[in-house]
C-alpha cells in the first residue's frame, strides 16, 4: 500500500507538471492546438496497452499499479483537461465514471481483504481476460482507417511522439530511481509512463473540433513507434532500477 501511495503521488505530480510546462511553452500556438498537444504528451494509454503488457511481464500485481495510474489519469483528465477541451466549467459528477468507481472499489477491496463471491469473481475474471485481445483489435482498426503516409507527414506528431514515448519515461525513470520499492513494481510503473498517447485525447479532440487530425495522427504514430521505444525504456529500467 505504501508503494501504491508513492506511485500515485509520482503519477499525479508528473501529469500536473507536464501539462503546466506544455501549456506554458505553447502559448504562441492556437488554443485548440495547445490543449490537444498538452493532452497528447501528458496522458499515456495505460489501460489498452499498458495493462496487458504489464500483466504479461509482471503478473497480477500490474492490475494494482494500473488502478493507481487510472486514478491519477482520471483525477486530472476529467477535471482540468475536459474543461480545457469543452470550454465549460468542471463538474464534480464528471469524475463518477464506471472506471473510477471500479478502481476505487478495487483499492478498497485490496485494503480490507474483501472478495467477490465465487460466481461474481468468475464473471469478472472472464471479462478481464478480454482486455488484451479487445484492446489490440481496437488499435488495429484505428490504424487500418488511416493512411500511413498521412501519419508520417505530420511533423508535429514526431515531436509529440518523442516527448510522450521517450522524454517523459526518462524523467519517470530518474524519479523511480530515487523512490523506495522493489524492482518489478518500479518497472511496472515505468511501462505505464512509457505508453503512447491515450485514446481519450483523440476522442475528445474529435468531439470538440480541437485539432482532431493532429490528435489522431499523433496517437497512431506514438503507438507505432511504441514497439521500438518500449524495449529501449525497459532495458534502461532493468539496468538502472535493479
């Protein structure tokens, strides 16, 4: 629980710092581009890609750190980031998403030792087993609907990918090096922070007309390059965190 608490503080701190720096450095660009770019570089796809990968690499402990990542993600995305996309004031009820409620319930069950009855647990486990294949299918469909040439011609997407896939994970690696905890848990957190752009950014950019082309192309480019950047970040993590 202490490691989970430290992980939550680190992720929240990084999300807030990255958003603030991005908004500060992008003051000269248009508001839609500034909001979308800040969201692209800040929020990782820690569920669709991070969870199945970490679960395959580190086992069920990955679910706990994914829960922490989701709490940090939702705490900022559905408050400041959603307001920035829509131009509307924050409403507390926007945090009451199924993912947030389920995550808090998971952490409560972990802290108290409670468990679902066997039939409910079987259903939940079966649904959970769908995450990996379903997430890969969704990503594959998104890629098939976009021309690779158009993605590679988007210059701004290269900058987003460099920051999201390499720069931010390196900063997270330095922070994790100074934090207490065992190596597997630190590597799990590192993988989450190294994930490509979150799908939600593209969804909100399309819904609100805030540079949807930039969002979609950056999302796909960071996902494509993730196959090369993750082994690099993970190898550095195994070297410096062990």
